[in-house]
């Protein structure tokens, strides 16, 4: 009963609470009485109901507690209709815990002699703080409040070994502290009392003696009379003739003592705390030894003699007598003596059990009381013996128990009387070294004992791994015991466990720590890639015949343009099968992309091993087929556009080299016309002979494959004949001659008189011919005709070619006619000759650029002293009609050129300044007669720099560093490398300083790096502090290597000699690419911008439409140069043609902004005086003038002065 003075709470056993009010609790100012119960997760409120008369106390309330053993707070609340209820009294109530549902008890495995494990289970919502454990220890009651129960489980380690504990019960106790007072509640005990006996402690100092009895009937006194000088042999370990020796065997001190006791020789071995003594007593003269007997004794591992045993010693019942015998028995009897000490106190026990086993079978079991500490028995049969002594505890009401038999003695008695002890030392420091993929060598530390052998157990663990229908070889599951330290016939890829044992006869030591070895698989062979499509290939390979593995892993390595990284990634995993040959289809590849494929074999090991990185193959996928989107033909030129892939196709990192546009004519011996286009251009123009039907294709080309578009058929209309002439006109006939254009099936010739008369009204049939010479006959004398020649091809006709011819007068005087004809013909021939020469000259100038420049023949006059005072030059210009083969002979016209001296040439400065306002007219004048004046100017430039030396470039050590043998740097302006070594040629690179508009060393013109010189190239960039590199070539052009790829392919840093280059970014546009490099040397870094113009042909110039593009490119470079210092490195392939053109445009662009005149000839002459052949071709020289004209026009269009020439230039 809980009282709140006078509020009352009555607690029942089932945790029900009766709440009642007393008269004293009723107050006049209160009309509402309630109870608040707290303690559970949720607070409960109960309301008292007042009687109808208002005078009687409310009836008691009942509250059913949900938790047992929990402390509740019961508060009486008073209030009225106009006020909030308030607590006036509070009563703490501790509910009673419920009894346990079940109790379990078991041995504590780590110490069953003193500990047990208690497992209790209580009802739900039962709360307790401690457990009261009560039990009987023998006849003494014990109690203990225990609180270390975790999830109802605890280890109790407070009992005595071998003791019987009864009446074990558990009572739950719940405690609560309220207002410095403690409430305690205990559960009932309803479970059955338990009983338990702890395991007794084992006996101590167990020792074993084995006495070899030489005679059955010998008494104890006979033992004392045994001969002292008996022949004793210990074969395994020879005993020196010392009085006392000691050697440590397997961690046990073994003493061998030779002591004379009444004519008995004793050898004993003792071990603590358990010891073994093997004794062999042999009386003098009891055996007649023969040589055969001595040989038998030589084979003993341990040959021992008996120790004297006092027959009067308490507990000894030994009575041994020796009788001489001529023939020794197969196994003389042995006497086994066991001795021990009582277990470690405190302990309860009442006896000891002795167990003797032979060859695994029990041969003798004995029990002695607690006061007996020795035991004797006779061993008369050979075998492996095991001897154990345990402590027995059986008193009381508990079941009897004995101590564990983990320790004991094991020895072997052979039929010949040999005794061998079991090795106790484990092999230490075991290691396994693989000799090859199928052979291993095992080694371990030397033993302290000289055991007579070893045993190696090799178990394959591969078959123990989970495998679902993947077992390929039964040999994977193998276990083998060998005595050799070499393990052979191992399976590559398998996992093995190696354990080593010491052996002593048939006895085996405890095992060593196991060594797990994983053998690396030998890897796949014959990895081959078979292409299927631009996005799919088949990989095939062959596995070794003898290998254990879990699966294949196929990995791919490629550049991911989305992440801008290259790394190995797993594409597919294939479970191992029994098939020797495996293949897999790889899809979703990028067309024209470089891939590395690798197949590794993964083992079942933990962790698994894989092999091999060498099983790798590289492959470039085929490109997709382009699609021809449009074809236009105008003025003899075919314009073709095509598309490739989709809008998201990126070619910047692909292995696409170029496009090839091919047109194959149906006639004309099926001639093929083709042109290669860089991969950034998807359009091309091709000059085709008219009149034929062409099969057009566009091929996407990589270094290993190509893919061709669907053919596009186009028919070109025939062209009219060119150069139509009339020859050999007579009074009735005339001969027509013309030049055939393109492919023609036949020509149709029609001649009609200019004036119609009676004779001319006759309709003349068209004349058809397949040649380009025809004689039209049947004409009227002294009549003018309008003749038309039409080309016909594939049923299509061309526009007509017209010519007016006149026939001669009939019947003239032969002499007069001859004279007249001669005069007319002479005039005509002169006119035709002049026209013909002009046509041929124009034709020559147009085709000279395609088939080569003019032939110049130098004539020199030498004096006897060998000097060269004059250099006579003769320039012979050949005006020829060029055939497609470009091999021809024609009329030669020579012009005399004044000679000059070499000395005068050195001092001569070439210059030709022109006002920009007159530049348009100047170009027109220079372009007349097939740009003849441009040719003369360019001829003058060829003489610049002939007197300058290039001795460094001619050194034998430097010759391999030159890409072209005829492009060598001048000595006075060459760039010299700084080298720590003074070796000849260590400072050489094929590069020259070139003056710019702002400084005399503003540019460095150099050749495209070779693989042997790219380290020197980066050294030059770093030493000269160059932050801008302009590259005007591609690495490969027209299937020829023009420049080495001297920068990294990916963003991974690459070392070029002592300099590290890292590509930070790469931005592509249709005609150029901009890269950002970071150079590192020691602690120094330098950022370099790399501008690569990719649409400039070698020995040529960009197309007319690309002039604005190249000027835009020059302007972008100049904007970046203004922000940096150091010379601008410019190179193409040779470093003279495109390089010189770029530098000239940069200088002129700045010059035009501040001046009203230009001197292109003087500028190129100045550059050539610093590097050979700058602006290499006449075509490049003319292109510079065209660019200047455009720059001048742009300048005139600007409304205000600006450093920017083009309105659409943006900062890069």
C-alpha cells in the first residue's frame, strides 16, 4: 500500500493499481479530481467520478500498468471548471517484475573449470536492474546480485573447478531511487532449480617412464645386478662418452645421464611439467651379441637402458627379473610408469582416469582414487601409443566430469624394439618460392631437434571455390603429401595451401602455419581482332591447356572525348569454360577511333590474381561511310560536298587522316581522278574532262582502312571544240582543225554559205567524224561559209564552235594563182603564228605551275686561276603546249639578260615600294602576260643570300638533324641552344631568327621537328621564353610525313628529355586548332599557346576563298602575341615556304595600319637574308600581294582607326 497522506495507491501482484481518495482529499474549492500516471512513454490521466449526492467519496480508480518492474509517478490533480488542474500529492510506485520464462546454462568454453554461461529469457515489458543468483556450493548456500547481463546473457566466472553446484535459481530485482530513498521489488522464482558441475583441473607434473625389460622373470634385485657395461646404441643422436650432456629438443629440455647404479646403465629423458622417461635395463651377459644383432641395434632411433627402480618405494609394485636368452624375442616387454601431482587448488576431485591407446584403439582404461599419483602397466605389442591422465570429479548430485585430455604422451614402439617420440615442434618460417609456373620450392627454419624426416601437405583450394557449371578440370581438386621440398605439377592460376610437418618415423608433429600460394595464370595467346563494321569487332583468343581460372575480363583503352581522358575500363566479363578458344563480339565502338583491347584471366584466389597485361592488341576501327550531299559542275570544275556521321560526330580526336574524292570516268580508258582533303574539310573541287559519265565516291581514310560512300553518278555535258582553225582552202574544199575538249564520241561539222543562192539552197548533210581534223568538200568557189563544229557524247551535244571560211576563185592563171595564194597564205601564216605563239605562251604560263617552272641554264666563264669574276646567266623561257603527261618539245624563245658580278650582288638591295592607293593597278600590271613581271621579281629573289655561310649545318654530326638537305640555316642568324655539354653540335637546331615589325628577333623560323630533334625543339622554346608556337602544316600530308607529332596525344604529361609537356586544353575549329601547353623543367613552368593551321597545302597557298580565313588566323595570333614576350616560333615542314608567308603577312598587316605604302619585294628580300628560301614559291609570293590588296580594301572600309582589321575577329 502506497500512501500520499492520505491519497492511497494499492498495488496488486499483477501490476494493477487501485487509486482511492480519502475524506481529507476533498476540498471545497475543487470540483474536479483526477490522477496523472507518468513513467511510461505516454502519460495517462484518470478522472474520479463524484457521487450524485455530492457528499460521498468517488469510487476508487483502477490503472493497469503496462510495464513490470518500472517506477511510476502517481499524482493527484485538483481543479474546477474555471481553473487548470494542479498536482497536490505525488506517490511513487514500483511495479513487481515478472518471473523468468526460461533459464539455460552451459560451460564457458575458455575456462570451463571456473566459468559458466547463463542465458535467461524474461517476458516482454519486464524491467529489472539486477539478477539475484542463489545456489548450493556443496552444502553451503551462496547468493550473488549480478548485473552484467547483456541481452539476457552473461559469463559467470566465480566457481571452483570440479565442484557440484545445485539448487541454482534466478530472481529478477528492480530498483528505483526516489527522493533519496530506494524502492526494491523482486520477482517470484518459478523455474526448476538447475545443477551443474564444473570441469576439474587436470593433474600436474605428469611424467612417463618406459622401462625396457630384458627378462620376464627378473626381480627388482636382478635389476640392480644388471651389467653396467651393457652395449647401448642411440642411433638417431650419437651420445658422446661424456659423464653428462644436455640438448634441447622441441622446446623440452632432455637430459641424458650415464649413472652406474648397481651395475645398471640408465638413460633417461625428462620433460616438465609432463615428462617422459624411456628406460632399458640389460644385465651383463644376458645376450650373446652377434653381428646381426648389432646391425639391428644400429637401426634404432632411440636405444635406451633402464633406470633403477626402488622396489620398496611406496606405490611401486614393480618386480622385474632378467633371464638370459639366446634368441631375443621380437618385442621384449616394456614397463610403462606414470606419475603425476594433484591438480592446482582450489579444486574438487575424487580420482584420476588413465587412458592408454594403441594405434587409435583403447587398450586399457583405469581409475584410481584421489590419493594415488602413479600407475604401472606392461606394453607388449608394437604400435603407436597415446597415454592420457585426467582428473575425475563425481561426488554430489551432479553428473561426473573429468578434466580435458588435450595434453598427453604419444610415442611409437617398433617391432624391433625401437622407441620414437612424437615431434612437438611446429615447423617455423615456412615459405614457398615459385620456380616457374608449375614448380615451387618449400623451405623452413631448421629444427632444434634432429627429426628423421618431414612431410609437406599440398591442398588445391581452387575446387573449394564456388563455381556454377565452371569446373573444367578434375585435377584442380587435389591433395598430395610429399616428402620432397620441391612441389611439381602445379596448375597455373590455381590456389594452394601448403602445410609442413616434422616426422619421426610414423609420428607427425603439429602442422606449421599454412602458407597460401596463388599461382599467376599464364595468360591468353593469339589475341586477334576481326573487324565487323565501323562500330563492332570480334575478339578471339586461345587459353593455355593447363590453367585454372574463374573468368576472362575484356578491357578497352581509348580516348573518351566526353571526359577528355584515356583509361582502361572493363567492357565484358566472361565466365571460364572448358573451351580452349574463346571469342566475344565488341559493339558500340566509335568509328575511326584508336582502341587497345586487353584480355586478362582472373583466378579464384582471395584476392584474385589476373594475367596478363602483355595480352594486348591495338586496333583502329574503320570509319563510317560518308554521304555525298551535293554535286555541282561549272566551268569544268566539279564541286562536291558530303556529310559524315551525325551532328555530334567529333573528328578532332579520331584517327581519320583525310577524305579522298574519286571520280572514275566511263570512257577515256576508265581514267580515275582523285584528290585528298583534310579531315576538317567536307567539300572539294575536282577538274574533270567534260563529256563523260563519272562515278563519284568519297572515302573516309584512316592509316589502316577506309570506307567509301555510295556511288553518285553524274553526266557531264560535252564541251565545244577549242582552237578551231581553217587550213588549205581551195575553190571547193577547206580543211578544219580544232582541239578536242574532254571525252567526245564524234564531231558534227556543218558549213552553210553566208549568202544564199541557188546552189546554196541545197541542204548539206552534216559531216560526222571521230578525229579533230576534217576536210569539207563540195563547196562553191569564191564563197564564204559559216562552219560549226559540235561535240557529241552519250547522245548529248555541246554548244557549237563557229568559224568563217572562204573558198578560192576557180580557173585562175597557175602562176598568178600561185603568187596570190602564196601571198594570202603568207599573211595568214604570220597572223596564225603570232596568235599561236600568244596562245602557247598563255597556255605555258597556266600550266607551268602544274608541271614545273621554266628551265634556267647558267653559263660561267672561268679564268686559269680558278676565280669566278663573273656569273653569266641566261634565262631560256619555253612556251609549250602542255599535254597531260607534261613531256613535250616546242618552240624556244630566248631573252638576253645582262650579267652581273657576285660582288655587286652582295651589296645590292632589292626593293619595290608601291603606294597603297595604286596597289590595285600595280597588281593588274604585274599580272599581265601570265604574271610575267611577278616571275621576274621572284627570279631576282633567288639570288639573295647566296653568299651567306651555313657551316654548322654542314657538320656531319648535324646533318641528320636537317629534315631537308637543301634547307640549311645561316650561321650568323641561327638559334643556338644552351647546353651543359660542349660536345660538337650540341647547340645546333635548324632555326633562324627573323626580324619582325616590332623587333629584329621577333620570330624564330624553324623546320617541323623530327623524332630526333623534338627534345631540342622544346628546349629552344623554353630557353627563348617563347609563349607562342605557330604550326602551318599537318603531321601527314599526301601520305608523307611532314612533321613529327611532337606534343602529347592526351592530357597525360609526357617527358621530352628533361622537359615535361602537359596539354591543358585543345579547341578545334574548321580550319585551325588551338592548344594550351604547360612546360615544366625542374621548378620552372611556362605556358605555351599552340596555333595549328590545318588547311594550308604544302608548296601552295590557301584558295582564294580562304584569304580572309588565313588573315583572320594571323590576326588571332597577333592578339595573343601582344600579351606575351619572347620570340614567336613559326614552322611548317621545311620552315621557309608557308612559314615565310605567315611572317610576311603579320609584318604587312601591322605596316599597313601605320603607312600608306608597301614594299613586298623588299620585305621578302629582307627575310631571305636571314633564312634561306623564305617564301619558297612564286605562287606564295603572288598570294602575299593578293592578301595585301584585301587588307588595303578592308582598311578603306573602316570608319575609324583600330588595331583590328576584320570586324568579326574575336579574342581567343
